[in-house]
C-alpha cells in the first residue's frame, strides 16, 4: 500500500479594507490552489515593513492586497510578488457577470499577479 505525499496547503494573506469579491477569491484560488487557506486582514497597514512582518510571522506563502503602487513596488523589491486586488472601470457594452455599479460607474473587480515593478524617475 502506497500513500501519495500530501500537498501542502498554501496560506494566503489578503490585505484589504473590504472583503474581496467572488471573482477575486476565485483568481486567488486559481493561482494558489483551490484548497488554499485565505486569511483576511482588514486593518490598515503603516508601511511595507508591517506587511512583511505579518507575512513572515504567520509564514504565509502568498499575499493578495489592495495597495498603492509604491507599496507594491517595495514588496517586489523584497522579492515578494503579490496579487494586486483592484477595481477597474468598464464600459456598459463590455459588461460581464460579476461587474457591479457604484453610482453611475460600472466596475470590475480583478486580481492580477505582479510579475515585475519598474520605477522610473524623470527630472524636468
């Protein structure tokens, strides 16, 4: 009788003031495994050091977050390539299931893995 090695269940830290949408959760599961353990942290963070502290202390395998581009760039500089949770405006004729209205604006919640961040400094 042989037993297959048990796959390690990935732990994913989600940092967002609002609970992620169904499509964002599905995108996280697609990238991290259907059986991943998702922990939602809705506290505000001070800086990148605090995010990294949460990540390392709890031994997460991945991070998905809503954050400004400078925070995401700082994480990638630390060799942490997060899943960026964001909403984008879409035209009515491009509407898909899961899109939602906020006021008069049609929005789509997406989750995209950051592969690279590039900082460009331009002087005038």
